[in-house]
């Protein structure tokens, strides 16, 4: 069974380091209030005319009339990923188009950002997320995936108004934990064991949960259920995870974003943790459907 230790430059223990006040750490962290006040930093609405041009070129598999739109979207997405760790584009594609055409056009557009990689053990490059056996009624906890970028295209939001995507800044979380529980931060910067047997990519991963990246920003790797089930953890380590979860679910940290039909969301896993609020689905055409893609970047 392959085991991997994630390369996290400068991710050593923080024991003995002075605790930073929230907002004064190494990460470019943000709060929910900051994102609400500066929506233009991370969200871009696409007009219907530009969407039609983009669709025509993407379905044809070549850039022509929409080349200017393509360049503008790429620059915005890359800038937002650098600034806050995620990017949102409203009205990117017509969700009423047939799924096969949507997948092909969407995949062509995403070539601008990197390489699409398998997201499960079956090798699927795309997957439409649907409610299965009532799973939608259960909240999806904060986590980070193993790919560089998580890409979501909303085809149909939940009919009951739930199913919000939740986002949290690793930098802001780091600073709060450092201020409130430096002992917990020291443990979170140790290498933890994540047993992902049967999933796509590396099966066993050893990684800190919070660490400092080469560019000085705070990075993260976290899957709460996986790490809790992957090793025998003592009380201090369990308490550190409990405190991390407590911080993640605070309203000022957990930013809630409702994706509309046709909306794109791109998340850089190394900087932003994500989850999903519960929802109650409806069968048939009003059921929640989200197209998911995993990507790696150069």
C-alpha cells in the first residue's frame, strides 16, 4: 500500500512560538464579513452575450469569437485564487444544455487552468453530484481534497434553499488557533495519518493539517472523519481536532455561498477548506445537481 508524506515547506511544530493575534499571522486570511464587503475580489457575473460566445467556442473545441471572454475569465480566476483562494463566476454556462454537451464544453474551458485528474477509484474525470439515499440531509464537514483545484459547476441548486457551499480560510483559522490554543496548533502542525484506501490518488497520506507554504501563506490538508478513523489518537490530539472543528464552524469563519444554476466555483485546496450545509432534496427535475471536477496545476 503506497504511503505519501506531503511536502510542506516550513511545516514544523510551533511549540514555543509566540501566539499571534487573529489576523496577524502568516496567512492571507479572511472572514465572512470581509468576503461580503469585497465581493468583487472573488465573484464575477458573466453576461448572457458573453456566455453564448463562450458556449459556441467551447462546444466547437476552439477559441475564436470568445477569445477575449476566455482571457478575461482566466485572468479573473487566477487573480481570485491568488487573492482569496477561490473564484466564483456566475452564469458561466446554460445548465439546461444536455449533460454530455455540458461536460465536453466545460472540460474544454477548464484546459485554461490545468489538468483534469481522476476524482475517484473508478477513474472518473467528471461526476454529477446528486442526493443519494437522503445524504443531502446530512451536513458535509469541512475538508480539503487531494487535488490542487476543486471545480464545481452548479446545474440545479437545492429546491429547499439549502445545500450552501461553505468556505473557510486556512490562514484565518491558523491565526485564531494560534491565539486561542497554541498547544493545539503545535499538534496540528505535526504529521497526521490519513487512510484513504479505495479512493483516487495516494491511499495513505502523512501530512500536517496546518502548515506554512513556500510562498509564506498558510496551507491546509484536512478530512475530519478520515483522520479520526486512521489512527489511535490520544486525548490531546482529539482535543486539537475538536478545537479546529469548533473554529471552522463559527459564523465569522464559515462563509456560506449559494451557487445558482450555471455558476462556477473554483477552490484552491491548499488554502481554503470547504463543506456543504444540509438540504432536503426533491426527486425529478428539481433535484440538486452539481458537476464536480478535480484538477492539478503546473
